[in-house]
């Protein structure tokens, strides 16, 4: 059995949307929630929460979309 990891992080990605990010990450886990920052100065920031057994793949993909900040793996 593979271990599951809960990932919580902020993705700073210009020219993106919660729907686009969610569709990019959907195959790598479940319980996926992507929400856009409510702060007008940080409108390119997206909060991502998900459960995966492949955190490295998720972070590699997100690094192609933008910059990862405030990462938490549980």
C-alpha cells in the first residue's frame, strides 16, 4: 500500500485559473481543492489542498505552472 500525503501550498501562477490548475493536478490525487486568493495584490496566488501518493510529481508539475510558496506536507 502506498502512503498518502496531504499537501497544502500556495501556487503563484500568472495567466492561470483555479479550474486550469485543478484539471492539471486531478490525475495525481484526490480531495483536490484550488481557490484563488481574495487579496487584490496577490490575485495570481492560488491555495491548493490535496491528498496524493506522489508529492514529488505534484510539485514538479506546479513548478512548471508557477512558483510554489508556503508549502506544508502532512
